[in-house]
C-alpha cells in the first residue's frame, strides 16, 4: 500500500499481520499479508480468515502506536 509503513508486525497461525502507519496523516491500520497480491491488505475481517483478533492483538503494540499520536 502506498504511503504506508510497517510500524509493527507479527505472525499468528502462519499468517503475517501488521500495524501500518501513514506518518503524514498520523493514521494507523491493521493489515494482513496477502500472498496472492504480495502486499498488505487492510480491508479484511479476522473471522473470514479464521483467526481470533485477540491472538493478534497480543503481539502488536497498539498502545505504543496510539501513544505516538496515531489513530486507527
């Protein structure tokens, strides 16, 4: 995705997840790696990929991201 940088990432149940940030707009997004497209996908639901969002949240530093002024 353009203008987005990986802020934090993890792997859960064989899938890659990340917090992506737009530094200019101070916006943050949850993302999953899309193998088919070779890029991060921000338009997804955890239930559709069979992952519990709480398992991912435990590995990504949402609090630090928010404390640095980013909004989701």
